[in-house]
C-alpha cells in the first residue's frame, strides 16, 4: 500500500517534526499479522537568514536586499519567488496568489538553482519604493524546494509490508519591510480640521 501526500509549511531553522504511528496489540491479535509501523523524521532541507530585512526610505528610492540560503545535510533544489502577502483571521502572514509588479520587486540572477549539502548561496534583489502616499510597505520573498520523497514503496525491504510514501517540502516566507518617513496614510489624508481655539 502506497500513500502519497504533501507536507508543506513555513519552517523556522530549529523546527524538527517527528511522526510515528503504531498498530494496537489488539489488532495484531485479531489479524494475526505484523503490526504496521510508520516513522518518518522531517527536518528542513535548507535554512534562510535573515527572515526579515527592515528599511527606511522615501518614495521612489531603490533598495537592495539579500538573503542567504544554506543547504543542510542533503542537497536541495531551490526556487525563489517574489510574492504578495496576505494576513488571515488568525494573524498569520501567508503568500498571496496576486502577481507582484516586476517594476517594484526584482530578483537578480537565477530563480531556480541547486545546492550541494552544506553549501550556501546569496539571493540578491532590488525593491523600488512605490510612489504612493502610505508610510509602510512589506514585500515577500518565497524560498522553497521541490520536495524530498521518502522510501520507495517497491524497495526490496518493503516486500509484503504496507508502506507509506511521503513528500516533504521546505519553504520560507522572507519579508522586506519598508518604513516611509514623512508619508501620510490614506486615513490621515481624510482628516479635516474644521475649527480650533488658540490657548
């Protein structure tokens, strides 16, 4: 029996997930067979530092950013995307499917590359601060791999035993936060002073 699934998430560098399931002894007694055991250790195939870049710049200024991607104990094939962001009801920030204007966020060099185990690569790019009257912007850089598959269900040691095949995907949502000094928010621009008194 082969079960395929996708495990995806936004890892911090320290997260390690372990999954283990065992068949109850009563089931073994009724069926008379070998108990089913599933055990898979999951760890990120790479890490990214830093997770957030913070800037202060005026409208129209071009900013340069960089993030370092480091493969862990195994090789990684990495994809880099500039993404919009959204916030769900729980407050968690997630990538959005809306396209990002290439005139605002530009990633330099290859957006897909391979890393040997233990090696690193620097992602570089530019952001042009939008010429709109707001005092804060945040842009996302999504860094993810193409997944790592578990053991093949048809491996020799899997004969006559149920097997579970998993695919694990590592992805990080990095942010570039920009504060615009002197800019007014849209709400503040609507405020009108209708009267006053000199004290």
